[in-house]
C-alpha cells in the first residue's frame, strides 16, 4: 500500500485559562495515495485543527507527520514554504479566504507569482487554463469576489489550490456554506479533478451523506481523539463505536415509509481543557462501565482495517 501521508500520535494543545486545551490528542492514521480520507465529527471535535496542523498552519505539540516518505513534523519557514507546493488547502468560507481587493485573475495568479513559476503571457495562459479547469468563465477574470456567488468563489479557492500542482489537498468543509445544488457541483468538480490529476484529499466535514459519497476511508473524531477508522462502506455497514452509531443514526433516509431509530446522545460533554484519563465519550455513553472512567481507550483493530477506540467494542458488537 502506497501511503502518501502517515500521522503518528499527533497532538496539538493550546494554552487556555485553567490549563491546556487538547484540540488534537494522540491521533494516528494513514492516507493512501490518490484516495480520499473523510474526517467527520460534531463541531469542536478538532477536525479543522487536525488539518491545519498537518499543513503547518499550526505547529504540532508532539507526534510525527510523514509526507511522501519524508518527516515534516518540524520545519523551518523555508521548508514550510517549499512544502506548500505539494500540500494545499481549500478553506470552509470561500468569501473569508479570498482577498476582496483582488480580482479573480489576480487571486488565481497569486500562488504562481509567490513561487516565481510564471510571468507575462505564460502566467495569463496558466490562469485562463485553471479557470477552464474549475469551470469559471474567462469573462469573470476581472470580477471581484463580492460580485460572485458562493459556488464561483469556492471554485476560485479550488483553482488557487491547484495552481502549484500539489499532491495532497486538505479540504476543510469546502461545501458547508453552499446551497445544496451548488454543493453537488463543487463535489463533482473535486472528484473529476482527483481522477484527472491523481490528487489525494483529506475531506473534513460534518455532513455524513457528503463524506460517504466522497471518501474511500473515514475517520470519526470526538473531542480531539480518533474513535473509529475504517473503509467508507465498512463504516456505514458495521459502525462499532457508540458515538459513531449515534452520529450515523442522525443521517436522514430519503424513503417516506421507512422509519429509522435515532440514538440520542445525552449527558455532559467532557471539558477538552486538561481532560481526565478516561474515555472522552464515557459521560454520554449509555454503555459506559467502570473501566471507561478508569483509562483512555487505545485504538484497536477489531476487524481487518477497522480500528475502534472503545473498551467494550468487541463485547457490544459480538466480536
């Protein structure tokens, strides 16, 4: 298996009143080249922080990050700049991520100018080519972000991410702020680009329907920790962690006659500031026992390629 990204025991803590906030806490996973890893979980679980730490918008507190066979855990400013050619990011808010004083053409050309890739007519041709690739009409080259809708602005973000021919793109909820019809257009565009250029995605979202459509593998996060990791279809057919079961039970079924049992999560959320050595989900889990409050569970491969961080996963699922 050719893994383009390997993350081992990654941690990212922030200083907060009362101690350190454990935004990402001991997360390990791999992404195969040319595939998509979907990262899901409720708001505040650390999805975006994980993505930003991997691409060095945040520096990791500890752990290891290996990209394309090279250790990129600790980098200086020059090394981070060089890394940007291979790793890019598409941000959640297409309007906030674009400079309102720059035109569409200038926004797409900016990465190429920063890295001194092209200039003059060659630059103009490359910008036009990128606009064609992401489905932006060339007549919009002199328009500004406020003149465009969310879908077109997100296409600008995709074009900027593609400008340097990266190998890996972190997609931080790229369609969450868009209308449903526009979401489908952007998702289909990203899949076409992945197939055409052999891109690898880390697709961060809270939309389970989108992640099932996009992802080859899925990682579920809860309060900074990975609770389950498996192939996409395996995850939807054999969800083994109580949190994953509750999360997927909230996905609506487009069949009027079919009723679906909802697993409601009750209880108090554990504070991410200096959390105790226990299962983060224990206070909200209907199956929690003494061991769940005694120590933090480690991710265990309970089925081939299916990892779960739950003390009772085998028992509860008859494995």
